[in-house]
C-alpha cells in the first residue's frame, strides 16, 4: 500500500501528497495540491543544477 506520493516538479518544488487525497484519479494537477508543498529541492542540487532547472534543461553526470 502507498501512503504518500513524493513529487518533485519542474520548478524543483517538493510535494508530499497523501495517497488518500489522490485516490481514484488517473491524473494529478499539482496546482490543486499547493497545501502539500514541503520545500524546494533546488538547494540540494547546487547552484548550477538550480539554474539548469530554471531553464528547463537537465544535467546528467556519468561515472566511469
């Protein structure tokens, strides 16, 4: 059973949405769940990742 959905959107906004609130839906519009915002992940990724997220680009690092 799923208790919560942990969602990070394109703006790096972090949502923690209880599954009971989403129950029965096949699509979720995050603007309806603003009360479940718990923070912003941009600070966790560093300044360059935050800037990339704001531009809508992604940086993928590869390990050797």
